[in-house]
C-alpha cells in the first residue's frame, strides 16, 4: 500500500487507541441518550404529534447533538483507520451499551439476550472483516 | 413484540440501508451528466437519516435499548445485500456466515421480548 499522509497516522497506535476510546465512549453515551429521550416519550402515539413532542424535549436534543457529533467523528475515523477495524469499534459498542442500559435503565439481560448480543458482535465483525479500507473512502 | 414495534424497527433499518445507499450513489458520482447531481443523493441520504432519528425515538419509546439496538444490527445485513445486488460487490463466504450469525443473534434477542 502506498504511503499517503493518512497512513502515517495509522502507524501511531497511541493516537488510534485514543480515537477508539473517544469513539466508544461517545457512541455509548449517544445510544444511552437516545434511550433517555425515548423513555421521555413513552406512551406517546407515533405520528406527527410524536415529532412535535420530541422536539420540545431537552433529552431529544441531547441525543441529536450526540448523533451529529458522532457522525463527524465517524467520518474522521474512516480517514485514519482501515474500514474493517473501524467496524470492530461499532461492534464493541454493544458491550458498554448493554452494561449502561442495565445500570441506568435497569434493563434485565437474560442469558438468551446476552448470547444473542454476543452472536451479533461476532457476526458484525465477520461481515465487515473483508472490506478493504480503500473502498470506503 | 407488538406489530407497531416491529414496523418501527423495520422502517428504522430501512432508513439506515437507504441512507447509506444514497451516500454511496453520491460518492460514486452517479448521474454526473444527467439531471440528478450526485450532491442530491447525499442530500436525500441526510434527509433519510433525519427521519430515522424520529423513527428510532419511536422504537425506544416502546422497547428496551438492549432489545432495540441489537435488532437494529439487521442494517449490516441490509447494506451487505444492497452492496451485492445494486453495486455488484463480491460477498465472501465469511461475510455470508457473519450475516447468518447476526440473524441468529437477532432472533435470540427478539425472543426475549420488548
């Protein structure tokens, strides 16, 4: 692979692990913020009224800002990290999200649900394991 | 799992797959010489993602996050299929296996309710 300016960053494990930490923490927080926003809208029938009610909730705006920031963070990551490795990050996020939902929202993780989530992580990594980084950019 | 929840999750996954497809069409520069400029694909993709935000909130107003988020990983399978059928990308056996494993995981999680 030809050396391009971006490849120099790839050789720097310290900056990449920092990127991983930031992304995983941020993605987890955003997903939890979405759940917080969702529970704020519990019982609300889905439709136009739902959207209007949603736009009045600070929790919804927190989630939206998190989502937009994550989107930009993701684009930045795709420039520095090979695609197959970047997708490992998105798969790993299921772990802290599950733990966070259990701790914060008291969601019960049965054995079957836990096994299902573990299978999904493995499957997502496999699906994205053979994508070449060049294709995406 | 109620029909309303299933529908909302299906729409959310569809938004994700369509959004990514539109971005890909934009990135490929499809329509450069016709009336549809590539930037329009990207704009449509962004609109689809905005719609998805509210559909996803609809999902989370009903379902636990540990049910909804794992099931939403169906979008990886959707994107894989679109890559195959629309963009003629080669899907390896390992990727098909991954899709099968995701599918089994989704079924397991869906069985735990929501």
